[in-house]
């Protein structure tokens, strides 16, 4: 089993920045990808960004590309999401997840919500961006 714990959410004004952290514990998962998803009120959970744990390849949803950066620290078993130039439409609960999933664009197009094939999920952290 893998346990994931998010932190770093909060309230910020538009244009501001936040860094989310996802601490993983339990079994090791060198073949896994770590990903961030988000769910806004009344909307379906959606993909935000992903990183392969071993090679560090990164993938982003189009609306966050250039503003958000996903990274991981293998020694600390922690993934991060640096969010810059935040917009009110980024307001959502952000979830960390882990799974043996290929996040290339072709595969993302056929991933099925709400779990998108991911094996483990954190409880989420709320990000609120005010205008």
C-alpha cells in the first residue's frame, strides 16, 4: 500500500503562487507516475500534471502549461506542484495520486474519470484563488 498526503494549499490572490507537496509512504514505486488532479465545485475531477518517478518525464494539461511545474524528490519520496500566475479558475481541491499509468497525450485522451486508472489517492488540499 502507498499512502499519499498533500499539503500546501491555501488562499491566494490572482497572480500569486503556491507550492503543493505530496509526501508518499509505504511501498516503493519506481515504475509509477505521480500526478496531480483537481476538482472544482460542481465539476468533474481533471488532470493537471504528471511526472514519471524514475525518469522524471513531465506532462501538463494545456491550461496550466507554462504556469505550473511538477517535480519530485526521490530521496524524500515527495512530489511537488509549483503553481505560478494563479487564476480564479484554478480554484479547486487538488489531489495527489500514484499509478502505473502512461500520461502521454494519446493515452490521456482515453483515461476515464474519476480515477483515471490511478491506484492511490491523497485526501486533497484546497486551493482558492481570488480575483
